[in-house]
C-alpha cells in the first residue's frame, strides 16, 4: 500500500511527465518497419526515438523493436506486435513506481527494471484474454492476433 505522501509524489510525477512531454524511454534497436505512435503523431521508429506515456509501439511483418524505459525495463517486440504503455510512474529515490502496458497482439520479451525488482505487484501486462502479473525478472509472452489467446514462457 502506498503512503499518501508517496502517492501524491507519484501523481505529481505523472502530471509533470504528461505536461512536459518527458520521455519515459527510448527506442534502442529497430529492424524492418516499426512505429511509435503518440497521440496523433506517428513516427517511424529509429534508434533514439522517444517513448512517452500513452505511446503505442507497433512492428510490421519481419520486423523487431527494442525499447528501454527509464527504470531500465527492457522490452523487445517481434513481428506484427502492438503494445500500448498505459501507465509509467518512476520515483527512484523512493524506490516506488508503476508500469502498466497492454499487449494487443504479437510477441513481447520482457526483462524487469527497477520497478519490478522493487515492487513486482506494481507491474502489469494486459492482453486481450488476461493480465500478467510480474513475479520474476524475465518472460516472453505471445498474443495470437487471430484468437487473442496467449502463451507465456
């Protein structure tokens, strides 16, 4: 349970990030066709493209994308993948944070950053058929784009 002062700090950090457009991470690798969509802006993903709260990360056929978030979370995406970053709050001095994403389709290889190492219960990956809670440091999940069914390893 978050203390009221910490919750206020986290909410302030979210508001500041949204107001200033502060990136929550950056594209580190890209192969083939990939996009970072933030609001109405659609950008071809290249190394260094910023990722913001609410960004949709999308890869095309025979493409891949790698993203690192500010807490050192690493997410790698396979072909035909779409993931939205719904929530990212990171207060390193307090060792507090939250990360929530939505994987609509495709393959995600996830390696935990500081948020999941300190508060694994505050990290979620939602899929069309369920929510994955983080209880380890690394996993791979695939969402079938036709059926929405997931497989995880």
